C-alpha cells in the first residue's frame, strides 16, 4: 500500500497508481479512500477508460452491480483490447448472472466456469488445460474438484512437486485467499487422504491468518474464509463468513454449492438456503434495474 501512496503523492493522476489504489483500498476495506481517488481522477477526465474500469471495480465491491455494469460496458466499448477492461467486464457479466454471455465474451479464466455452467463441459476442460500449459492452474483445479475427479488433481500435484511445501513455494495465494491449496485440500479429503488434507489446510490457514494480520477486509476474503471453515467442519463460522460476503455485495455464485463444492456441506443448514436466496434476490434486483429478465439459475444452469 505504501508504494501506491508514494506514487500517488508524486503524481495523483498516474493511471496505473489510481487503478491499483482503488483495488488496494477496496481490498483493505477502505471504500472512502477509493472513492476519493476516483473523484479526483473524474475531475480530470470523466470519460477515461481507466476511470470507468476502476469505478466499475469499486462499485462491484460496494454491491452496486447495476452501476458497475454500466461503467464496465462503457469501458470495454472504449477499449475492447484492454485486458483490464475485459477482466472488469467479465466480473460484471458474472455478478449480473449473464453466464451465457460470459462464456462468449469473458476473459479466458472466467469462461472456464461459464462454459461448465451452461453444459459445455468438454470445452471448459479444453480451455482450462490450455491455460494450465501457461502456468495458470486455478481453472483446471476448480474443474477437477467440481467434477469429482479429486484423484486426478492429487496425482497432478504429487507427480510434479515432492511436497506441498514445494508446491506452496511455486504457487502462493492471492490477495484474498489461497484457492489453489484449498482445492488441493478438498481433493485430498474427497479421496480419503486425510493426513494430506490436514497438511493442505494448515497451508491455507497460515495464509489466511497472514491476510487477517494485514487487515484485508472485503467480501472476496469473506467468501474464501467461508470455504476454508466449511472444509474445516466449522459450519457456524463458515455461514457467518458467507452471510457477511453476500450482505457486503457478493453475488455471482448461484447455486452456490454448484460453483463452489467446498460449501456443499453447508446445504443441510437452513441458514444456507436463506443466504443463497438473498444473493439471488440481489442478482435479480440488479438485472431488473438493467432492463433484464430475472433468472432462475437452478433450472437454467448446471443441468
């Protein structure tokens, strides 16, 4: 954070610093500082694609998806080849429930889940495997867990790294959690290798606690924490984090357990259905605001 603040002090209109600053301030639960950056930049050039991307990102973190969608759509129109604009547009499509469009228009990492959701499973794996060749493992790991192919995932890891410590040295977590290691943990649990499951969960928890120490505070972190505690068997804490994530603006994953099998163990609790219903209400309220028809993801996807 200090590096970004130093860059902004030298040049308050330096585009990369503004974009990164908005992201960092939202990650750390500082929306007012993010908004101040956006206001400052908007006074200089209210139609700049970088501003539109950053403002869309900020509004997504505040649960203002309909407004974010409009900004993201305008940004991708102005800069169709810009990778950040494509990323933000992909998130806007995901959060608004436009899954079929996400499969066609989204950034490659997003199309993996969208293709799987609309029934294009083989194509989803083709994209994931192509990205794995370039070192992007997240999509492939997600698909293997989601498809009940945990043994393939654990074989993949064990054939390439002598230990989970070695894997962690090559692939760490991101700014909100450690989804790769969490997928490995779930694969070990699903295949009955509980010692390795415990070892993987230690890595995830260690990383999560470091994010807590850094005071990361946003709904993506809450969602990743919900996944961790669900796998750890702590239903109450998992539901607390999941509810916090949805109430803070998380809306993308309905049916939640289809997108994230780590949370499937929560389905027996009535609170899970209540939280999921709130998320779907939020998605459909935004769709109506955008002039779209409400969706029923339970029948439209994952068939």
